[in-house]
């Protein structure tokens, strides 16, 4: 990919080139009455100065800041955002600019999509995960009692502005969290991309990789915005991965990042792809090695398998109480709606545990 053209999504654009200048002209020409920037502590410190500078240090902007981390994807923080909007006098012609990672885009998108029955919002994603995943596709949401994304809406942003500069202050562990989704994009629908990624230094992903991942995710969600069929391909690694993530959130002081959990999920589900679909033994070994080299080993105890299965049963992706996985028929090709039995899922978990 030489030219990173603007990507057209569901009635909105995803900008790559000079994206912050594009934001400045969007702000100028959009016909909005007021502007609000949602940040967390870190993006207020590391990302807001550049944004302010590119917008010409405007004075008709109000800043709403929440704590950093998943705890902010909570109804109390959401009420806080709504109240700030009310206190600042936001009307229906206001624009909310979500400056941050997936927590900010999910929380801000949800708060905006419900405030006065919906005001416009745009995303300026500042983590790799939010650039290649969370800011594309129109899902917004908050958690309740550690149940992730249990309340939310499908609402598209008015635009997304992707700026590579922001990744320079992102800790390496957060970079690798996003890399897991990029590897997933290759595994589900682009073997050539997977091959390029596995030979690259993924601790500093190049712009073209971000672009290619966004193009893949966008193509998938455009074809199936409401997750009736092919959008489920993006769930590869996530049936088991989400359960491991929830488990770690509850049990570990230093819990797994989303990508670390999804990497584990992808290894287990690659095993199931070999067992239940046509992924070859060589491909399973390749996927396992690439992911084990990138991500730290996590101690999965057999005694916790039933807890993990329990989390999988509570997953909102299930239908009729059956646990569903997206599997690979080969590298670069997926098949959706594979019902997996508890025994099979435990076998997948044990494959990882015994590596
Ligand atoms: P995050 O927003 O919590 O960001 C991770 C950390 O990086 C935070 O501490 C944040 O303050 C910090 N940070 C952000 N930008 C920074 C920068 N440029 N420099 C330094 N630090 C920075 O989490 P995330 O990993 O970006 O996203 C995870 C969330 O995204 C989860 O809640 C997940 O459910 C959601 N998500 C949503 C979708 C979707 O389709 N809506 C898809 C994937 C993930
Ligand atoms: Zn994910």
C-alpha cells in the first residue's frame, strides 16, 4: 500500500493523511455550535496538546476528562459525562470529539448517542487497538459489574481521524494489545498480510499496517453492519479470549490487556480450528509459535476451566445457550457459527496450558 487514501465507511470517512488538518476543517465547516473533547488522564497529558495546536488553540472547546482505564466504561462515569454536557450547555448541534483509546470511544460514543437522543461525535483514536479496531464499526458501550459492553448502541461516528504520531507515547504493552487484532485480521481474511506481519517488528507497527487493518475491518463491517453473518469473523479468538480477559480482570492485580487475552484465545481457537475445521497441523504450529513469541505466557489452571466455561456461557454472542466460535479453515479464511461443546473448549484451553 503506497497511498493511504481516505477510507469510506458507513456514511463517514476515515482519514489517514494529514488527519488532524482534516479534523480542523471538519470542525470549521461542520456547522456545529459547540465542541467538547472527551479525554482520559493520559490522553489529556500526551495527546491533547497536539490536538489543540492543530486546531489553532481554540477557546470554544470544553474538555471532559475521565480516569484512565476500563473502570471509566461505567454508568457512573457516563452520567458524569452527561452532566458535564448539561453544565457546559451542550445543545443538539454540539460535537463530541473522543480523544483516546477504546474506553474513550466506547464511552463517548455511547454518551453522545443517547444525549438529547443523539448528538454527533467523531473519534480521534490514540491507541493502536482503537485505531485498528474500536473506532471502526459503530459499536458503542459501557460495562456493568465487569460484564463488558452489556449496554450499548450501534451508532456511527461522523468521521474518524487516525494520526500515527499519537502512538509514540503509547507503552509497548498497549502497542502489543493492538497488534493482536492486526494479526487476527490477517488470520481471518488475508494470508499475505499475516505473512508480512509475522516477519515484521510489531513493537513499532508501520502506518501501512494500521491502514491495511482498518481497510479489512471496514470492509467486513460495511458488508454486515449488524453482525448477522460475516462480521462474526472478527470474533475469532474472542469466545475463549473474552472469558480469559474477564477471569484476569477479576483475579489478577496486573490483569491481562485485551490483546494478551485475545492472543491466548486465538491459540486455543486455532487448536479447535485444527480439530473441528480444516486448519492443518503446520498452520496450527505456526500460529502458536508466532503468538507465543510475542505475548507472555499466562498460567491457566485446570481448576478454573469451569469458571471460564461459565463466562463463555454468559457471552452475549451466544444463542440458545450454545457456545459459538469463529474458526479458521486455513490461514486467511474463516468459517462462522461453529458450536463447540464444553469438552472441546476445555481441550482448547488445555492445549494452551500444556504448551
Ligand atoms: P484504553 O482506552 O483504556 O487505553 C489504554 C491505556 O492507554 C489507557 O491507560 C490510556 O489512558 C492510555 N493511552 C491512550 N492513548 C495513549 C497515548 N497516545 N499515549 C499514552 N497513553 C495512552 O484501552 P484500549 O486498549 O485502547 O481499548 C480497550 C477498550 O476498547 C475495551 O473497553 C474494549 O471493550 C473496547 N473495544 C471496543 C471495540 C468496538 O468495536 N467498539 C473494539 C475493540 C475494543
Ligand atoms: Zn478484540
